[in-house]
C-alpha cells in the first residue's frame, strides 16, 4: 500500500508541474503552482525530510503564493485593450510558425525521460541499508547536531545550503536591478486598517518566538534557518503591509550588512577552516555545534531580510503613483 501511495504522489507531482508550465490562464497557473508545491511538500514528508517539506510549503506555496496573488491583482486591473494586444501578438506568433513549439516540447519530453532513467538507476543501486542514511547517522556524533537532515545540510554538504542562500540574494539583486534600490514607501491604502493592526500586534511576537524555537530545535529535529527565516520574513511583510516598513528606520549600510551577513559569514568561515588545514565547511568536531548554530542564525536573519525586501520592492514597483503633494515616506 505504501508503494502505491508513493507512485500516485510522484505521478501527481509531475502532472501538476507540467500543467503549471503549459496552462494558458494566469489564474489557473498560480493555483496549479500552489498544488504542485503542496504535493512536493508531501513527497518530502514521505521521504522523511520534514525539514525540506516545511521549507517547500512555507516558501514555495506560502511566500511565492503571496507574490503571485499580488501579481494576479495587478494583471486583473489590466485594461481590455492591453489584453487584446497580447492575444494578437500570441496569435500572430502561432500563425507565422505553427511548429515553433515542437522543439521546446521535444526537449521537455527528452529531459523528463532522462531524469526518469537517472532516478530509476539511482533507486536500483540503493543498497539494502537504505543508501546514505546509515552513513549519515553513523557520522552524527562528529557533525555537531543530532538531526541527520541538519547534519547533511549544514555539515556534510554545507556548500549546497550556502549556494541556496546565494540564490535568494541573487533574486533580490535581480529585483533591485529591475526596480532600483529605493526607500520603501508606506502602502497608504491600508495603513490604518484596524484588523491588520490587531493581526500585527498578535502575530509578531508569536512568529518571532516560534521562529527562534524552530531555529534552535533544528539541531535535534525538523527545523533550521530557512524555516525560521520564513516566519521572521512574515513579520517584516506584515509590518510593511501595516505601513511600518522596518527598513526605513535603519541605515542603508546596515541593511546591506544584514542582507549579506549570512552568505558572507558562511563563506568566511569556510576559508578560515581551509586556512587552518581543513576542507571547505569541514567544522572541527569540538566546535561544530556552536558554529552551525551561529551560521544558521545569521543565515536566517539574512534570508528573512531578503524575503521581506523582495516582497516590499515588488509591491512598490507594482503600485501606481498617486498624485499628492505629500512627500513619499
């Protein structure tokens, strides 16, 4: 019965991924992406990686979901004339070259088949002991943590996590490139919303404490920097929506430091370890636990700031300028 559930979940995940890429309507695309993220989170749960499942559900279906819904709101305000122009462009492209989509579709099918064969080969070669599970558990005493997923992400393959932090920072830099680095404006339309104010007062301390708990608990159970960062980033987004953008009250140099300290300290620590005679991100067993906690804390702060900045900048870029004699705050 378990293998049947896994097979159905795998088929559902691939189907939702393809549908979210091929569907033409934006609304359908967004909600199919939500469903794909949740299915992928369930797949990680089935694999026993609850940490990754939480991150997938929080960032893919949660944070990106907020951005996509906000984008849908902007597209829904697009005039009918602009939609007619877009339809004319798309129809003209199809009429000029009806076979223009053949090569992309062929490449997609070949890529999926190649991925399927590689996955089947990897599954076929898994030893009876469960692959690398036994090896990771055997090395736990030297990893500095008590949870195998945290040990893999922050010790055994720490460079993967370092690159993931870099990807988020690159995403923020791309947003800055498109819209420029500006002081965040207060969304005046909802600044005085009493319901939102109560939500902020109630949720902010809970999100902060729960994020800190998940960050510390990650050494012995599901949790860690990315999960805590999503909760702390939610605080920044709530404050921004409530007309209290936190980045307007701190100096620009401090903001840049907060955004880069996670990635920078991670890399600096790796170079220091190499200078002391070790390998990149190979923590000394005696100090591995405290070093991983410091790395995760700084990474969580940087990721939370980056997520907040991405939302604030995208929201700012899509706002229509209002005619007013008051200066922008």
